């Protein structure tokens, strides 16, 4: 979303008991992997993301089970799920969404930031729920539970607000979904977080769902032009252009 946020608190506590050279090596590989992921996430580069996932999965067990690497791995899988959504690859949405949810569960149990973990589980559940009735009955309620946990952890946080707005935009009306309400939420977010491309993309999508096609097109077209690698923006533009 706006940015990938990582917590290093528990890793830092663990590293206090390591020698300076070992601690520096541990921080070096993880810092490097996080940097790669930040660029790959921005560019929707699935190959680079999977390379980063492999780096984590090939580390010694003690490294892999630390909160920070686990959280990073869960965010990588979530981003892979989003890339699959952009290409309408339902099998990969389910696969990477499931991996994201289970890995973020493990990360939180091992001490990772519950706000980041729960908010991205909510986002992962929302994408799977959108696959259809069978998935929706399982992952829709799970998304709602994760949203509640996210709001309790940080009610005015960026991810709390964005995940709530996305859910309001996409959910069926019988469970409280309303593109019109989502537009109001996202317009406020656009004012509060003016540098967030993702807020603008989701606002354009909400405009489209609210049958405000001209507003959607006016917002999403320059984003695609400025960020041609952004697959989500491209998908929203393609959907907006359909009659």
C-alpha cells in the first residue's frame, strides 16, 4: 500500500545477545532484502519479490522464525496476491492469499507488529473473498474480524482507514458495502494522505463503482501515465473504460 512498514523491535532485542559481527551480518541481509522488496512492490515485480522470498526461506531456521523476516515474507506473499488479482489469476490469488494470511499469523504469534499483520491479513482476505460466494462466506467474515483488530490497534492509522474503505467499496450491500460511502472515506484519506498513490487508485475504483465514470477516469488516467508499472492502476483504468 502506501509503504511497506516493518518492525525491528524483537529482532533488535534478540541481536543484543549476538556478537557485533554476527548482528551486523543479520541486519545486513535483512535490510538488503527489505530494500529489494520496497522497489519490487512499487514496480509490481513478481520475479524480484519471489527472489526475496527465497532469500528468507533459505535462511537458517532461527532467522526465518524471527518476527521481522516473517512479517516481510507475509507482506511479499500479500503483494504477490495483489499482482495475481491485477491479472485476474484466481488460482494464484487463493495460493498467495492463503500464504500471506498464514505467514502473517505466524509472524504475529512470534512477536511482529499486530497492526501491520492484521491490516494486511484483512487486505488478503478481501481479495480472496472477491473470488465468489464460496470464498466470500469464509473470507468475508475473516476480513471483518481482521479489520476490527486493526482498528483496535490503531483506529486512525493509514492501513486501518484504507482497509476499511476498500471493504466498504467492495463488499455487498447486505453486509454494509456502499461505493458512495467509500468515496467519502477515500476523499478524506486523499486529503489526509496526499502522497498516497494507492488511495487515489482505490478512490478511482470507488468512483467507478458509484457510477461516477468521468471522475474515475480523470483521476486514474494520469496515475497510469505517471506510474506505468502499477498494475492495479492499469486494472482500474481498464475497468473504467469498459462501457
